């Protein structure tokens, strides 16, 4: 997205969105696994507490959490990069909050917050492992496909889920 006017915002919901201003590895690790566990978010699973803290304790990084009736429903991480780029580095909802209209509103706020960081371009990446709704949500908010890259990665037969045994029947 190259212009703030390209955002096609989803109307507000009862989701309350707040910035996590104090670096908290526990919080971000929780959000990362709670949101990404079903979508094969594996890159950070081996991070130590210090790895998380170093990542979070940077001026160019922001974490925002969406709350539904006081319960974390999803989050996004923004990262200011060179040349005025701001990446929506991580974005998503926990599975029990999907399909309630929160995703469009949360993404709209992620884009607004990215522009507020002084962005000249806001970008996000996705892959075929993400939720089926992800690409549609990005495009509905005004993002355009910039590039497509095909890579192969070894992934487990089943997603790790938010924690071992989290899925019924496991």
C-alpha cells in the first residue's frame, strides 16, 4: 500500500485495540503461538527470552493487541524499516474470534498505525499456509499483490497449535 488513501477501512467493532508499550517476551510469545500455532508459525518457537526481549526492545517495533470483552482476540506487530517502509510483521486472530468481523477492523487499525509511524509504504506478507481469509482481508483493505515467490519448506505433518495438546482429541 503506497498511500494512506488506499485503505478501505472496515467499520469499527467492539474490539478494543491497545499498544503493548512495555517489551514483554511472555506476552508476545503467547500471542505468537496462540494466533500462529494453527498456521505453522514456527520461526520464533526456538527463541529464548533474551531473543524476544532484544526483538521487542527496539524503537522501530510496535505490538498492538485487540481485546474483545477484555480477552485478547488477536494482535499485530509493526516494524519500521529502511526507506520509509513499515511492515505488518505479524497479524492475526485467535481461532475462536474468527468470523466475527474482527479481522477487517484489526487490519484497518494495523494499517492506520503503520501510516502513523511515518510510513511511505505499508506492506505485509502472507503464504499459502495462512488462513483462507487472510489474502481476501488484505486485498479488501486496499493492499495489492506486489510479488509472488515460490519456495518449498519442510514443515511438520500437523501444525503445532498454540501448545501441545491444545486441540480436542490430542
